[in-house]
C-alpha cells in the first residue's frame, strides 16, 4: 500500500500541536506556596517561573548569557536630617536567623526609630543555636553603617548606663512594618515606656512592591534596605577573592559563571519535600538543576558555583554534566577555611554566598525564600538581571525562565530605583 507523503506530514503536525498544547497547560499551574522552616512557618512568594522576559537572551556558543543591563539609579531623596533634635527614647533589637534576614530587620528598625524620633542602639547578632552571639562589627562595617544613616536616625553603640538598669518593653513587629501599625501598636507603648526592644517576626515573606506610605518613611526604607549595610572589609575581601577565582576558572566563557542557590540541608527539610498549595515544587534537586541548565543551553564547560559548603554525593550529577562545579570549600582561600567554614554558625558562609550570587553573571535560585529575594534586589539594581528560575516546563529558551521579579518589575527594588 502506497503512502501519501502529505498525509504523513499532516499527522506529524497534528501530534506536534497536541504536544505544544500540553506544555502550555502545564505552565498555568504555578503560583504561590508556603514553605515551613524548622523554626517557624513562613509564607513565601512563589518561585516565579511563568513569565516571559522582555529582554532577549542571546544564545551564544558557550551558553545563553544575557548582556548586563544599565545600572539603575536611586529614585529616593535622602530623608531630611533630624540632627540636633532631642531623642525621645531608645530602640534595641538583634539581628537573627541569618544574613538574608538582616537587611529586612535593619530596615524595620530604622523606619520605626525615625518615626518615633528615638535613638537606635547598634544591634548584636544572634546565631541559630542558643548562646551564639556576635558584635555587629564582627560581620558588618560599623563605620559605614553609621555614616550612611547619619542625620536619618541617631545611632549609639551602647545604651546609657541609666537606661540599662531598666527593662525594655518588648514589642513584636511584623516584617515590612507599616506606618499604620507603628501608629496604632508601637507609638502608644513608646509614649509610656521610652525604651523598647523590637522582636521582628516574619509571618510572611514578601519582597514585592506595595502601596506607598509617606515620602519620608518610603525614603527611609529605601536607604536602610539598599544603602546602609555592608560587609566589613575583611569579609568583603574574602568574597571578592572567591568571585575572582571563579572568573579565572571560566576563561572559556569570558570569565562568566553561574551561581546556584542549592544547599543539601535545605533540600532535606520538610518545607522542600512538600508541594505548595497548587502542587508546584518548592525546591529543585541537583539532578533537576543539572537538567535545567542543560535544557536552557549552558554547555558542559560552564563554571557553576553552588551555595553548598562541602561536597555531597547527591551533587555528583552536576559534576558529571558540569565538571567545573564548585562549592565554598573548593574556592575559598585555604587559610580562611577555619574562620569561615568551620565556625559553629553559618552566618559568615551565608554572607559570602549573598555576595557571590549577586556578582555572578547568571543566578539560579533552586530554593525559594528571602535569600532569593535579596539577591534579586541587589542584582536588579546593578543591572545583572539574568535570574533564571527552574521549572518543569519543557521550553529550552532561557528567556522563558526569567524571574517575574524582573519581567514584571514587581520587586520592591523598583520602588526605590529607576
């Protein structure tokens, strides 16, 4: 029996149309979800993966690298100076949970302090284990912090002795505190007890833009979030050295490398093993990340940095497909391993990761959360907008996976930069 070639072509096209339709349906099932952390339940914005980027991603011979966009400029004016005004009391708090939370905690504390006309006491840093405590200057540049906020809020390194003798009123404050909350819930307590200790909690994590408040508080929030906190020079120097080593290892791709937020301990937590309310994945494994990188066009010679500290057997699939895959243990200067990698807490490790992921040429968040959101904000402001979010969709075009923080411009950084 003879076959009509036109019938064969028609059948092939029909099957292709059904396959395309199936993929389109799959892409509509991704929305927000909740991740439960060991310490407390946190509602996270979705790992954004259902938007198409507006910027074309050039498909080069060595990977789908995106050209850097122009750096954004701050849109806010520095809040009017309050230097010389009489302080009405003192605000204390601690930086907790890890460096990815510190920026948000600093921002809330600065906003509250300015609104109340109080004096901010430099915070200490608390680790995840009981009794772990560091001074602010052990991690951050204290002089730059005080200089950047000079005139905006008054800052002291220690409480006066006469205040220390008393007990502060402890106030629970939701992250991204609103002016309305301050007016109704904090100011009345401050009027009667001019010594407060803030306990900043995260009932939800949301780094998307929101309705504007007063110009003064919005400007204060932008300055505190994006212009106050810097690593101390010794830590910054180690992070810069690690970035330079990764670029040296990436000679065949013109010094470009991919940073992936992939930590085995996080993948093993309950929040990563559960699916969100819409059935979408909360996290992506090494095998899934490896498949994703290959699918969107990164070749086997691509340098990949993982936020994992020590190598783990579950990462072997990445090494097989991308031999130039490295952890902190691989690239940190040998003389710094004891100080940074063998400490009892991961604060310094996370501080290094935040900087490296901000400086990489492409960033892949395999785990949703505040780390992803903070890295995205810093990258967007500096023009490094190639943030590729894994997904089960079958597209092989990298621009289909650009974070909606970028493609929809809904990250709060866009309310501070333009």
